[in-house]
């Protein structure tokens, strides 16, 4: 076991938080094989008061960061901590896979391109690529927009069961960003139904008047919509020629399909149901 004692606290920078530091020491010890079967020995080895150690154990167990070993043989790392680590690793994989795809999409269609995930009732922007054209998007990574007001959020939610959407948005006050933005949960369900039928979300001034947007969902290996890609730009840039919008949609569909494939999503056979990208749609 990695042995840490009270002197570690004295050597730590003054801006650290001692309770958190003690919790980290305990987690490090358990990950190294310490089972904490003997509280007195573990408390002495880690330089943590026995009562404090017991409280740390209860707190970490409640968060599922550690879990009891069967037959009263102490503790081991729990699924809660494993899940946090897995999500962090997945986020890195998503960004690494998405960056060249989103960049190529922006360059191909000459429109601002974005990657986002759903965070609560918001679409959280992770990535933005803009072409060298006027009137490019000014939304920065880290920005949030209510999911009901952007194609990035709508297309993810379009693949959710209706009751799950209702539970999430039951108490949300729908803000009318434009005359086309859904203003009620009932209206939002109608928009999602249309998105689901089309296989992509389309906006003609739903968030900002005069700006069009289209978004496709990105699926992981389990078939769940885990992210979305969209393109945005002035209405005129979607209507330059008769087939302009169609070409934009196809480029966006291809980009979303490629990213889904890189995340492990497998193409469906011809008889399978599809999600608008030509790949099988599974329940989210």
C-alpha cells in the first residue's frame, strides 16, 4: 500500500483543501489494493483520524466511489468512480474523433459547424469550426443554449422516449427566442415528432431570426444519441441555388454517420429500421 502520513499535509501547497486531500489519499490507497479492513491500521498509515476515516468511507460509499467487498472484507473501488473515469475518457475520444470531421464539414459547406452534447435541459457546445466567410457563428465552446431552441439539442431529444422528455422539461419555462421557438411542452413534443420523422432537425429562425440551422444526432456503439453536429448560417447561404439545402443536409448526414461509426455504431442491414442516417435506430 502507498504509505502517506501527516507530514504530507504539511508539505502540501496552502491552497489545497485538506478534507478533499484526505479523500484522495484514501481513494489512492484503495486503488493500490488497501481494503481498509483494519480501520486503525489504515488510519495510521494515511495519517487520518479514525473518526474522519469512517466518515470519508461512508461519504465515498454513498457516492458509489467505493463499495464493500463481500463477506465484510473491506472496500474496493466502486462503479461510481469507474463511471466518472469512463465518461472522461469517452469525452476525450469524442472530441478527438469529431475535430477533423467538424472541420472538414465547415470547409465543405462554407457554414459554421458545431458539436454539442446534452447537459440537463441545455445543449452544451464542445466544438466550433468556422469557414472563412462573413457572418460566421460567434458561439464559443462551453456555451449553453436551451435544448428546445437549437437543432443540436432537439435532434438528440428526438430519439428519447416522449415520457422521458416530459419528465426532463416538465417544469421548464419555454422562452421564445423567436416567433418559431416552441413555447410549451406540447409544442416541443410536436417539433420533436417532426424532427424524428425527418431524421434531422431543421431551424429557419427558431433561435435567431434570419439564421438557418440543421442538426443530426451522433450515436454510440449502444445506439444511444450521445452528441449532435449542426451547421448554421444566414438564410441566403442555404438558398443560393435550388439544391443548396439538399447538398448541405447530405454533407451533414455523412459527417454525423462518420462520427457515429468512429464511436462504434454499426450500419444497419437493409431490413432494419433507420434513424435518418441510414443506420439502425435503437431506443435511447
